[in-house]
């Protein structure tokens, strides 16, 4: 029993560790999509700031997570602030009063409509900082050399698990679907009412483009590969061995080597900047043809085909009624693989398509970078939106996907 337990631990523990490591980038993406610009780089995952934040160089105290403030009444917060210079530090206790509380060092209220990052004052007036620095720990000697730095040592409140949940926002998704402020020479345009003029991000059109491109590409690629595999696996004709070798040889050719000749061919055919030029080159991929060839050989007995022909069944009807259902797990797995590949295709659409309104979601996300800066939160939100459909599709087809991958692995 001990040996069996150790064997299971040796297998499952590395798998769990690998799964956790694999999920780390997705966790970073999901948490970053709900962060605003002002806190995006403050922490790698969920924001760690509490109710108050302090500027390390000036001592300016700011209300960050307003959701931690009391709904009614008043409260006095006692913050222990460490003031350091040159590696030496002294402590100071600051009483911060909210609402009608009585006497405190710093008083503040939250005006209506103000939610985060409200500057409420400094830990000490500028003229008092010199006195604190000179007083040191009471000995009268100056603490260290160089600029003063401020940190909140104790007394700061935070949310559950030490995270500032109130700083998470859906603003990135709202801007993604409602529009972003229009800028000219780095300045935001305002309308007559003083509100920012919004321009559409085009995400709705990009989502429709991706659904169309991925759906049509995956269905046609699966159907074409299945037909090719059926013909190579079950028909006897001259040159079949040569075609098999050509298919196998095509498997070792990197797809990037075909970009230039493929582009030139599409140019001659007049298919540039069209979805036809994007879809047609992938209708019968060599990998899919070889995959379905092997599946047809192992899953479809020749006796069934001969019996169907004797009964007068046509070849097309035989393919759709007999052959395709026999390799359904393989078809489901290949459909999912090709759908994911088409949905995440980034290089092909950029080369073949020139009209921005035709870009799929993967290419559209790269266009979110601004001329004067990069809105990382908006890009993370767009990436999360792009991941959601394929994640749902995988969850719906995971049984078919697993069955297709394991088909032929066990004799029976």
C-alpha cells in the first residue's frame, strides 16, 4: 500500500505542479484585465494596496481602496509610518480622521463621485520633515544621509486575504465595448458638454470576423481532410503511394516557408484582402489528411464498404453515412484543433488582409496599442475576451477531443 501511494504521489504531484505553473500566466491575464491604469504595475496579480497609500518620496497620503471606509459614522485610523534615510529609520504615529470624528492630525472626507486615489494630505508638513530627520530616535542626531523615504509600517486596513478588492474594476471592458476617448496629438477631444468624444474600438466586428473565419476554416479543413484521408485509406488507384509520400513529405515543411509563395499565388489569383484567400490554403492540410487516412484504415472495415456498394450505396452517401460517423472522435478532435489554430492565427491575416475592418480578433488586439502610449489594461481585457470563446468550445468538446486523441491507442 505504501509503495502504491508513493507511486501515485510521484505521478500526481509533478502533474499538479505543472498544472499550477501553466495556469500562472492565465491568472496574471485575468487579474490584470480588471486593473485600472493607476494600479496596473503596483502588483503582479491582484492589487495589494490597502485603504491608504503613501508616496515614498514626499510622504503624501492617499485614499486608495474607498470600499474599506465605513458606510456611515466616523472613524479615526492610527497609522505607524516609518521615515528612513540612509538605512536608518524613525517611527511616527499619524492619526487620520474620517468624517465627524474629533481631533486628528489629518482630516478628510470623500466627496460624491470620487472613488480612488484622493490625496488627503502629507504625513508631516514640509517644514516638519526636517525636524523629524534631525530628531532621529530622540538623540538629536540626524538619521543617515540622502533623501527621506516613507512607508506605512502598521495600521493600514486591507481587504480579504490582504488584497484591495475595491480597486478591481470593469472599466477596461466598458471602454472595450463602448469606445475609448478620441485623441489628437496626444490630447483627448471633448464635446460641447465637456465629455470625452468616444471612438469605437471595433471589437464587435472583430469578434464576428473571428467567428466566421474560424468556423468556416475548421469545418472545411475537417471535411477536406476527412475526404482526402478516406480516399487514400480505402481506394486503390495508380499513384496512391506517390500521393502518400507527398503528404508525408509535406508534414516536415514549416508553414512559414510557404508564406511568400502562398502570397504570390494569391496575388496572381486576385484573392488578397479576401477571406477566400485566407481560408482556401488550409482546406485540406497535410496533417489532417494523414490523420484521417490512418483513422479510416483502423476504424472502417473494407467489408462494410463492399456491402454498401453491393446494396447500391453511392460513394458520397457512403462517406457521410458510414465513413464520417466511424471516425467521429477523430473528427471532433481535429475540428477543435483547427478551430483553435484559426482563431489564434496572427501571421496569416496580417499578410493576406489589408483592410482593418476585416481583421480577426487576434490581429485586432495588436492594434490597440496607441501612438503615445500602451493601455495594458485594455489589451489584457481584449485578450481575455479572445480567450473566452475557445475556452468554452474546448469545455464543450473535451470528451470528443480526448476520445479522438486516444483513438487507436488500445487494441480491441
